[in-house]
DNA sequence: GAATTAATTGAACGTTCGTTTTATTATTGC
DNA sequence: GCAATAATAAAACGAACGTTCAATTAATTC
C-alpha cells in the first residue's frame, strides 16, 4: 500500500547505508540488486530512490563518507608536535584500528572503485592520495632527521599502506588476536621496515602500543 | 552465416582467455558481459559457449591456471639446499616478478573470488594457502636458525604477501622504476622487516637482487 | 569429391536489472 | 481536524543479461 506506521526517513536512510555496506562487502556492488537491498532494509525497492537518486550515487556516498571518516580520525589522532617515530606510530595505530573497526566499509572502498564514474573516481582517489601523502611526509621527515633508513619514501609508503590495509583480509574479530595485539605487531614490523633500530626508541614504541591495546 | 574462413578453435580459445583477463581486470567479472567479451574477440556470444560451458567456469579456469602458474614458477625458482635468507630472497623475487608480469591475471584472482561457487572458491583458496605455507615455512626455519627476528610467523607472512602483492596496484611498466629496481627495494624492506641486520648478509642480498635486475 | 566434423552465426528464451510513475497512507503543522 | 507533506507500496518500463538452439559454412578425412 503506502506509508507504513512508524516509518521515519532518517532511520530508513541509516538502515539503507548499513545494509548496503554489508551487502556490497559480501557480494560486490554489481552483484547486489536494489531489490535485494530493499528486502534487507524491509522496504520496497522504489523506496530506496527517495534517499539515493541512483545505485551509483549510493555507492559514492558510502565511499566518500568512509574516506572522510578516515581523514577525520587521523586529524584527531595526529600528534601536534612530535618526532617522526611518534607520528609514524600514531599513523599506523590509527590506520589499523580504523580499518579493522570498519572492515566492511574499507572493503567497499577498496574493491568497488571501478564501479564509479570517472569524475567520482577522481574525487575518491584525491582524498586517498591526500591521506597517503601524510605518511610520505612522515617518512621524509624521518629520513631527514636521520631516524629512518628508507630507500624510496614513495615506494615505502605504498608498501606500508598495503601491508596495513591487508589486515582486513584475514582479521576476524574475536579470533586468535585482539586489535591491540595486531596493532602492536604491525607497529614493530613497521619500525623495523623503516630502519628504526635504536633499542630505546623501540621499547618506547612497544610500550605505547601496549598501553593502547 | 556460420563457420568463418580461417577460424581455428585453439586460437579462438586463447583469444577468449586473453580478452577475458583484460576485461575482467578492467571492469570486473560481473560488469563484463558475454556479449562484450565476444565483441572483443571478434565473434558472436554464442561461440564462447563452445569453449566454456558457463561464464563462471571461464572465470574459474582463469584463476586456477593463474594459481598453477604461480606454484610452478615458485617450484622452479625455489633453491634446493639453501639457508632461510636465500630462500626468502628467492620467494620475494619470484612473487614480485610473477605478479608484475601478470598484473591483470593477479587482479582477477584477487578481486573476483566472491563470484565463485563455494566449491570452486575452496579449491582456489586451497592452492593459495599451500603457496603461502611455503613462506611461513621459510620464516619458521629462519627464526629457528636465529637469522630472522619475527614475533608471529603467520602474521608476518600475511603482511609480507600483502605488501608484495600490493605492487600491482600502483606499478605501471615503463614508468619511474624497472621491475628489477622494485624487486631490489622490496627485498631490502623484507629483510629489514624480518630482522635481518647482519651487514654481510644484507650486502649479499642486495648484490643478488641487482644481478637479477 | 562425398561424408564427416569443427566452428560459428543469428535469433530467440525467460529472467532480472535499475528506474519511473502513480496511487495511497501516515505524520506534521496550523 | 484539515491541509500539506513525507514515506512508502504496487505495478510497470525498456534494456540487458546468460544461455540455448537450429541452421549454415569451412575444414578435414577417407
């Protein structure tokens, strides 16, 4: 029939976003049909179009907000005046924590880029590049301050990001390792990778990671 | 019409495989239509079904052969009697070289797993696990022989593989870096990551990498 | 050179897709 | 409590999808 009792635009929109993230992460954007999404929300397919004009716009919204969330999380976690080691620690910790906590959204943002129109793809990639640039800056500062030993900062940044983001492929909450343990291990791998060998600094890093765990 | 002059089953099948890898890598499995694939090959859609019974079987064939190729390449490159450092070097070098040279096929094998039926997915994952197991064994041997310093071999293996495979995301042939340069940089990052700090061993590793570049 | 086999076309099948339109009902503001 | 608006249902649209089938022609075999 028509409007149902208790229906609320805000709640419906939130339910659509959540269901869409889960369905796209599980089956893929192309494989998820609007009817399937609507059924998951408990609504007819036509109702979705009150909130998102097209399927692609829905995907884009999910991705954009995920990237905005990542950037905001980093801005909040970023140490104001700190050396390269502490800044790198904060970057690794924020990245891993954020990505584990939003595994499904990360999956969507990483896997479904090719379903975006060129303009929207550019927009998302711009946000991603800006975020990655922060890591390159940290690495560059560390190399200049002689606390990191890195051949190629650009290449190292990509390697680190792929290594860290890869966590979502195998990590399952509640299994062998906690988020804190994973973060601590990745922190020590990262520090070794960038050539931080000073025992004092390393001990500091480990303690820092364990405190947060 | 019907059979065309010069038509040849073997050539057509090879053309289908190649076109399919490229199209799936670019647009995704779900987004590629059989008609689009047929057009790329220069044939009608119905002709594809002479070679592959279903679209999914085509995808599965591409993935299985990619994994078989990776395993075979490693079996050929694997040093018979060598220490953990040389075996790890060989693994990294083989992995990166293979994945760069078959970027599109790797993309397909990594991104389209969810389009496989459960049984076929299991089959591909089994092959992948066996391949990754080799790396874990090398790491374990290195830890036991006290040449590697690694907290968690399983976690380190995953981190290394994701780091290395990530190369295909940003690497474009003919740009700033050659395959040899990339491999050499990743080799030194890998060695630092697993805690190989001995100057002698590292020099050996670098020279080895540069020779192959 | 006739018979057989291999390779392909063209048309069609039923299904599902994203999306639009129209009608209908619940809620809100005055 | 009545008008305005917000939220949804139901049905339908044309297009595209994977796949099948019968017909047709090229190549091969004997």
